[in-house]
C-alpha cells in the first residue's frame, strides 16, 4: 500500500467532530494530534495552531510532515464542514534541522501564500527558550480560487511525500523503522 493522504479522526478513531482534537494517521499509525480546534460562535471560522507529532516518528519524517499536515487539515475542514468559511492559522512549532528560524518562517509564509491565505504576519516567538523562532499567522478564506490553490498545493505535497517515503524505504536498513515503512503499513 502506498501513501495517498492522511486520515483524520476524533479521539479513539471516532468520526471527527468540529472543535475536538484531531488525530492524524498515516496508514494505521497515529502521526500526531492537533489540539482542540477552536471554532467561532457561528461555526464559520476555525483556528489551527498546535500540532503534536508522535514521539516515535523518525527524525527525518518529523521535519517533513508539518507542511503536509497543515494542508491536509485545511482541506479536510473545508471539504467536510460546509459552514466553515475561513481558517485562521498560527504556525509556531519548532522543527529539528532548521537552525535558522527565519528560513523556516519564510517557508511557512510561502506555503500560506501558495494556498491563497491573506494577512500573513511573521512575528518573533515571545519565549526566551526559543530565541530565533517565529510565529507565522494568516487567514485562509473559502472561495473557488483559494480552494483550487489549496487542492493543487496539497496534491503536490502528497506526491513529494510519497517520493520521500519511497526514497527512505530504499535506503533504510532491513527492519529499521519497520512499523513506519513496511509497504502494508504493518510491521
């Protein structure tokens, strides 16, 4: 089985209910949990901010999965909840391997721009323990142009993720990360 898209559920693999934590799966394995997604009083706007990657994901995959998660979550929300007209985003998770926080912030800003988000702001993270890191915030609004941009970028990111997955499978030692990289998704 090859990767096609992340699967999003509520806790314990129940159907997702707007406002609850999101559990994201690649094949049969939980790759992380997004904290409860705040929803506006009218249910027309949601806010995405804090994603916790599963601790046992290999280091190289930790760095790669964030962008895919972002795109999958926005697409999932607008495809499954007709009342959602806007998704506000605040991206601040630190990523191993990015020694330059501004490079990471620029990459995040470019991703948001590519899907049609507006009001993008990059601000320093107000935590001395994370000096040099930034929060990238923006607003994605539902319209046909933004939806087309989101789906095109999501398709490209899924393809890139599949290619990275296949390349990692070819270079790994036998048995290394077997639960993550076995073709059936099972060790």
